[in-house]
C-alpha cells in the first residue's frame, strides 16, 4: 500500500466535502492548491511517528497529517502572493494567484487553514479526548506564536531574528508533524518536538542547497533567490560539501533524539531514507 | 458586570499569549485588528444563547464567543484588502492594510483564523468532549462550505447566487453564534441554526439601511457603496420604511424560532433589545 494513500484520501474527502455551498471557482482553486501534492513530507513524517508510537486510530492519524499538509498548502498560497514573494510558479505550474487571481488565492488560503481544523475535528470522532492537544499543536505551529504566520511576518520587521525566522517558517510544521504523530497515538508529545525541529533544520539546509545548485525546471520553482535577495543560506556560508555534511549531521541528531517508543529503530531508518530524498539525485551525486 | 467582559478578557489573553515568538509588528497588527472592537454582536449572541441554555462552563462559553469574534475580525482584515473592497477605513480608523501594509494584513488575518481554533481548544480543557462539535460549527461557518470564505468567494463568480452569498457572508457567523452557544451548554445545536440565520438576515437588512441612510463618520466606514456598486440592497428594494418593517419581522421570527430551553423568554427579550441597536438612533427615529 502507498504510505500516503490515507492522506490523499482524507485530503480528497475534505476538498469534496465543501460541496454545493462552495462557489465553483473557489472549489477549483482549493483543488489546485492541494493536488497534485509535493513530496507530502510533513504528513508522511506525522504518519511515521504515529506508527512508531503504536497509534491505533488510523482516521485520527490521517486527519492529523492532512491538517498539517493543508496548513502547508495554505502558507504556500499566501507566501506566493504579490505582496510577498510574487512567485510565478509553484510545484511546476503557475502559482495559485497567477492561475485564479489574487482574491481567490487569499480566500483559498483562508479556507485551507479553516479546513485543517475541520478535518482534525472530524477525524477525532472516535478519540475526542485527543482533539484538544492535536488542535493546539497544529494551531501553535501555524499562528502568531512562533508558527508559520510568525515566520513569514519576521520578513516585515526592520531587523530579522534569523533563528526564530527559520524555526517558525520551516521548523514549526515539522515539529508539529512529529508531535501530532505522538499525540494521535495518545503519547506525551513534548519530547517529540526536538526530532521535528532537527528534521526541519535539515530540510532548510537542503532547501538552501537546491536554491543554490538546483534546476528550476526540475524543482518546479525559481532558483538562485537566496543569492539574488542576499538571504542567509547554509550553502553560501559552508559551500556545497559543507552544507551536505551539515544536513547529514542534523538527520543523525534527529534520529538520536527519538524518544523511547515501540518502533524507534524503524522510525530512524524511515527518517534517514526520507532525508536522502530532500536533495535531487544529481546534487546528491555532486557531493558523493 | 459588563456582559462582554469575559469576551474582552479572553481576546486580550489570546493576543498577549503570542508572546516573544510573535514578531513585534505582527503582534501590533493583531491587537489593532481586534481592539477596540465593534459591537461584538456575535460573541454577545453566543453568550446569551449559552446562558439561556444553562451552560455551566464559563471558560468554554467565552472561548466559543471569542473564536467567532476572531474569525469575524479576520474576515474584516481580508475583505478590506486592495484585491477586495480596498477599504481605507474600518471601525473609524485606517483599515489594517492602510495602517500596517498589505503583507501584515494578510498575515494577521491568517493568524486570527488560527487563533480562533487555538482559543477554542484551550477553552475546552474542562469539557474536552464538547470541543469537536464546537470546532466544526466554527469551521463550517468560516470555510469553503458555506462559510465566510465561501461568501466572499461568490464575488469571484461570473454569476452570483445572492441568497447563498448573504447566507454565507453574513448569516454563517450569526448561526455559528447561536449554535456554538447551545453546543457550549452541551445541547443539540442544530435546532439553533435557524435563530442565528434569521438574526443574520435582520443584521444584513440593517446593514443595507445604514449603507443607504447612515453617516460615514458615525459608522466609521464608507456609505453609499451598495448604490455605487449596484449591489442588491433591501433598502433600494423596499425603501426605508419597508426595510425597517422587514428587519422587525425577521427579529420577531427569530424570537419565535427559539428552541425549548431554560431561559427562552429572557433570550427573546435580549435579542429584541440587541436588534434595536442594529441601527443608529437617528435612522431608527426616521422610521418611527
């Protein structure tokens, strides 16, 4: 079975659920923003952690992973807007506002945020007592208190706090993924924060490498933006070999931070395997 | 005691809770979008219904009302954006994007949506089993399935479905207010939908009247927009006297629709009293 099948099915049901009370163009914009997905790294991580923790409610696990993915899709839709990155392409096709116009890109982002919590509440029918911790993990990861909205808003400050910026903009949803996986299994989620943070940092380094050495066509989005915009970048700082060494170090540290759980060793294997796909093969080979 | 004190306190705590992980300008934008409030009609309605239903958890009731108010504030921030109404003023001061710029207006709206669910999950600590119905009431009222995002998105369609447009854009949060009040008390919320819908329709008629006959300075927002944009309006259709008669008829129908509950008669009195304040005194006098 495709490991992501429960996620795709949950996302599909959530989009379809809007039904006739959703205006047609908004429905199309929502679908466009969510399908086809990228690597679905965050829901995959959430599901792997839930599995490692012995979660027994598959609907709740799929809801948690899907909620995180919907928030990720919402943030891409809004980050691409003309008032932020003004991006023309995303996931290899025109960005949402280029395809549907700015009003629908704003509204689709809003509706996806709402949908994340709707999916979560709907998925918690069998385990209502797990909803509050899950909803709070997801809300803290996406809101003003160190979540993705806070991350993007650091760009509006005169002085940017870089470590907070990356932790909020990229790290927050990765730590939400590991914490939500544990919470969906009914475990204390706090010890899982660090694992997600480290994977998020590794992903950020990989993103810097892709931006510096990747191919826009293959990645489906523009490259060379860090250098052009003088943004901080692990690659510009350490060079390709140094950045890849840092990426590998972070992944190893993430695996070493896995809290005791029924399938911790298997989870470490899954994380290492997934992290190998953070970089396109040609770049990974460059460094080998 | 001021009936709204628990709402203002909950909103204040939610904004303050963002703490040092919230960039300073985003924190200021959030505060600006929420304080000072308008009439806080929706949370007041939610609290009145919860009281009439005999709700026994004040923190949950305040959380439900505050969540609805936060979603309302979020929708105002986004509706005022240049790509929608491009409004210069709101609640008697510059609109959010005029005061803080477009990026922060987008992000503050996003963060307020997230905050609504965070407040709800935090307020449900003592009654975790009531969180799922409340979260779903609130999410349906604000998302793509007939919620405020759907309402605004009807403006992006070639043909607008007017009854769905008003029901989603204005009615949804009013019916969420009555339903959430009942759900916070642990009652079946569905019978409360119609009461909120009717109050929402009455409010829409009052809004049309204010737009046609009100004073921009007193209202704190532009007037005459319906006529200028050829938007449908109860006032343009029925005239002032006719529109006021319709408003009163809707309020009476709302009161007659109150489901059996411990303090139904008192609730009807509160609704009539509140509805008298839908219109500025000078306009109400014009029709008397």
